[in-house]
């Protein structure tokens, strides 16, 4: 979006584009209304560094199609991928015929158009158990579609902590870590005590009755005795990946 705006202003300054044409192009540059149901934030990447992503849960198939088409039409060279999260297999089957080139990752329930542009930096993802993988894969695929390299380490929860310690080199080499756990949510505390990089904790709704659909691990992570841990909401793999992307983006910008 930065590049698109700069090219537009340079074309006007060089006399290659009239002010009226430029005004029409800028009409929906910041946001674009779609019927009565959406106002697409095309300006988001200019403000925050990362483009808008479609949250599919609760939207109709027709709404998802319209939003993805509009975002694709305004996608930039820097961020050429249009992402929709929380897309069920049924919704994917309904929208696929209407969106040529649509890809779907079942494990993460994410669909996307386009291919990511590589960004410097690596996100290391560590999940406590196999039951946490839907949230972990949502984080992993989101980070990959943002252009970052992803390292995965699954099923290394504290019930068998030797599994985690056997891969301690991954923690020592990490630039940013996303630690995902349900039950009592102890994994991020352990990882936070071993890592010299930011750790993003993701509580999941996995667990028996007293885990209260993820409230117990959420509170455990918020009360972690390991310093330097940030916590996102229950099952929010997407939010954790975006936070990791922002950390890496700014870190490499400073370098």
C-alpha cells in the first residue's frame, strides 16, 4: 500500500495522471464499503505494517467471497496474500468455485489467495499436546502466509518435560517463540525460563472440566513466574502469529 500510494503521487507530480483520476483511485484507498455488512480497511498495512485479514466465523459464504475478492483487488506487491481464518470445510467447499486459485489448509482452517513474499525472521512454535494443534497450526500457517519462516515443535508438554529439553537448542536459537498449551498451561513458563527472546503464550480450550474451556491455562499464563511473557486470548493462534510478525518486522527494520 505504501508503494501504491507513492506511485500514485509520483504519477500526479509528473503529469502522467490527472488530479481527477487520482481522486477516483483514492476514493476507497482508506476503506471500502461492501453493501451493508463490511467496511474493508485497505489502509491498515500503511498504518500497522500488516494488511487486514478476514475473520470467517459468523460470515456467510457470500460475504467471505465478496471480501476476499475486494482485498485481492487491492493487494500490494509487499503483501500479495489474502487470508481468511476460521473457515470451516463446508464454507470452503462453497466458496472455492467462486474464487479461482483459492488454497485451504484444513489443519488450520485457513484459506488464502496468492503466495507470500518472504520476510526476514523465524517464528518458533512450541505446542504442549496433539490436541493443541488446531490452534498451533493456525498460528503457524498465519506466520508463513505473512512471509516468515516457521519452526514447529509439537507434543512437548510438561507431563514429559524431557521431550522439550531434548530440543532445547531450538529455544536457544529462537528469535521469537509462540508457546501453546491447554490443561494447566504450564508450558510457556518453562519455555520463558529457558529463552532469551520474546515468548508469546497461547492458552487453548483443551482440558478437563476444571480448565473451564481455557480459562485455567489463561490465568496460569497471566500469573507466570517467568518474566517477559506476553499472553493472547484463548485459542487465538492468529493473534499470536501477528504479534510475532510485528516483533520480527520491527527487529529486522532496526537491524
